[in-house]
C-alpha cells in the first residue's frame, strides 16, 4: 500500500491545468493504485485527484455512496438542479463550507486501460465527481464559493486556521 502525501493549498500544482493522459501503461495503473491507496488511507473522504499528490495528469479516484473507482480524462454533464451541502478538501484540511453543486452529474472518460467509462451520480457521488474534476482544471472548491461564505473561507485560509491540528477532520 502506497499512501502519497497530499499537497496543501499554496502548492502551485493545485492551480495547474492537468495534461490529458495519452499513455495507458503500467505507470498509469501504478498512479491509479497510489491514488486509491491514498484515498483509502483517509477515511471518510470521497476522492483524490492526481494533482493532490503532485502529478500533472487528468486522473482521479472516488469512493462515494457505495461507488468506488477511477476516471481518466473526464468531462462532465451537469443537471440544472442544485444541491448546497458542506464540502471539504484534503488539500484544505479542516475547513468545510456550504458549496453549491449540481445535484446530478454524469462523468465521461476512460479507465486505466483506455476503455470508455461513464459514471452517473446524484447527491454525494455527483458532488465528488464535480469536486475531483475541478482539481484537474486547477480549481479548488473554495473558488466556487460566493459572497460572505467565500470571504469567510479566504479569511480562514489566509489566517492559516485550516492547518490547525485541532481543526483537522
């Protein structure tokens, strides 16, 4: 089992648009395994994306609502209906904010062997698919916040309170 360290906000890799995967080889399969090992080593988390472990590749793993897997080079189709539950991120430890997301999401991509793959989810799974896909585009969930919630999140990040051991989940 290989758990990789999670990159924390401020690391430039988290703000970088990831490159599409073009080679489906043992290296990609090892990356998917490392991502899943890292996710499973963080109980209660819904996903980990490649940039969170310092890899510039459009790959993420997920474990949400009884569904576990991975997706390479994802694109999303989102419903107009919204949900507004609390969201957090391993790369911003200990902070959680109500984050608007589409209630339903369908992710299209391929698996680690290059075979087409579609994942459809509602609620928490839809949220996880959107959150992890955002990571692949250099977007963190706090970037999607608006108004007072955004101001509070940025204030707490600037204060460094997200990294306080007493606030870690």
